[in-house]
């Protein structure tokens, strides 16, 4: 559906829902655990629902009641799992593909949207070299065979999700394994989140730089109850609203000590010139003298669409570098972010691995094609803070992938 967003700066207060990144990891550990677990999770996005559906298909019994996820772990894996509905969730697929191999299940993942076109190499190659058989049949990904312990190696600059998937799976195997991560490691904070989840569940992993030693025959032991912390990736949209608002925003529920990599949004907004005050459970942010910066997208790829909007409001030329991986997201986010900015009247140039944005002028408003990408739709809403005319967000319902109540929270702000 198309949604019309009025122009002008916003102010107000918002509490951010649960982190889908942390929820994926805790759900998988809980489903593999030796006893039931309750996760306190404020908001169930489409991606989290996909992981729940896949784990249920593998033999877990997971139910959702209000903001509680009750997880009865897998006791016996069905011999032939015909349907693992991972939807458009890359995290669900890349985390569970090695886990399915560790469980020895024959399974078929059903993929939607752009997910069938998003890469799996070299993760699939590493899995097939250790006992699995994987083949693609259109939107279906068929896998079978028992994953074997041994020496694994993956590059660190393709996807942190590959590394996280192996870290979740290898402790389940009957023998010991090693994992060597080669080259430059991008999005390292997401790997840290996986290490944190495993540590919470009692799994022992030895780490020396990017070399892991992983003892086999381990079973997670999750606490009886555990909260899922709020999502810094989703907070970034309202923090950006505050950075563009002279009256400012209060963004609540955030853990200042979180291992989520997108907590770095505060550092980038400070460099832009936003005025930020951190409290134990909230961040106060308002507009300062915004100036252009250079942004390295490698550790924070998901933040680039909304930070590009802030760049459009900052004096000078902002350059975004090391962003080639954005082309492999729910949309080609270099192309879709550039198109969004231009549709609203901003000066933006798309490069092979980045963007150049010349900011500091009011935008005119207009219609933005979300390209079915939740982060483009939410970034377009934030851009209305810079616009003189209305912004029409085409395909606005796609926010359900990560932030189902985004529009409700947006309507709670004041012009």
C-alpha cells in the first residue's frame, strides 16, 4: 500500500522493539536447549516469525503470547522436513542451514523475494565438503546429509551470517571442530552477538583472534527466562529523526552496553554534528550544525539508507565507502537509496561501492518506491523531516519484515 507522510521536523518519544538479530540467535539456542525457555520479546517481526516457523518444523514447540515466546526444545527431528518457510529472512536461512546439517535432517527451505538470488557461497561449499548435499530448485533449497566435525575455513568479508551459522551448529557435532576466519572480517559485531548467545547458553568456544576451537557433543542450556534487548538497527530511524529535529527526540529501551554493531549509529550522528545525551535507558538527540562526513559502510551496512538521509540534511559532500555488499540485500540498496534521495530532490550519486550525497538544502518531497525493502521505506519516512512537500511511500507495508509497528510509532510523533 502507498502511505502519505506529511513534511516537517518531528519530535516526541518512542520505545524501540526487540532486536531481531538477537532474537534469531536466542531462539535457535533455546530450540536446541536441554530444557524449555521463555524469551521476553517486545514485537515479533516477519523475520523472527520465519525463524520460529522453521524451528517448529524441525520439531520444536514454540508459541507466542503477547510479548512472550515460549520455547519447548527439539526432542526428535523429523526424518524428512519438507517445509522450512524462511520467507525473505537471510539470517534464518544462513543460521539454520548448518544447524539442519548438524541435526542430520533432510529438509527443504522455501525462500521468497530476493532471497533465492542472495549468495550462499562459500558457506554451501564448506558444508558440502563436510558431509552435506545442497541443491537449489528455483525458490527451494534442498539439503540432506549429516554434517561432520573437522577443520572449517571461511572468508570474513562475505557475510558474518555464515560464520554465525557455523558457530551455532558445530558444537552439536559428535567430534571437535575448528573454524578459521580468513582476511578482513566485516560486521564483526554480529559475530560477537552470536558468541554472546552461545555463552549465555553455556556453550564453550575457544577463540584466538579469528581462529575458533569448538568442542563437540555440546548441548545449549538456556536460562528459564531471558529478555531480548531492544534493536539498535530500528532505533537508528528515530535517532535520525532526532538528528534532524531542533526540538529533538527521546529514544527509549536501548542498552548502551549492547554488542549490537549498529550501536555505532550514535558515533556517526555525533560526527555529523547531532547533539546527543545518553541515559541508562534512553538517548536524547537533537539537531546541531550538521556537516558532511565520510562513512565506512563495512561494519554497519544496514544503517546506510537512513544515514544517507541525514547526509542530505548536512552541509557539504558526504561519501559512503566500502558499501558493495548493499547490492545483495532485500533490494540493491545502493541503487534504491540513491533513487529514494533523488526522488525527493536530493543530490546523490551512485558509485560502484558507495554513494556521494551533497546535502544542506531542503528537499521537495515526492513519491518513493520502497522496492519492497523495509529499510528504504522507513528511511523515506525519515526523509520527510527535510521535505517541503508530502512524501508518498509506495509499498509501505514492507516494514513488517523488521518493525511491524513502525507506522504506529511514527504516527505517535509530533510535527
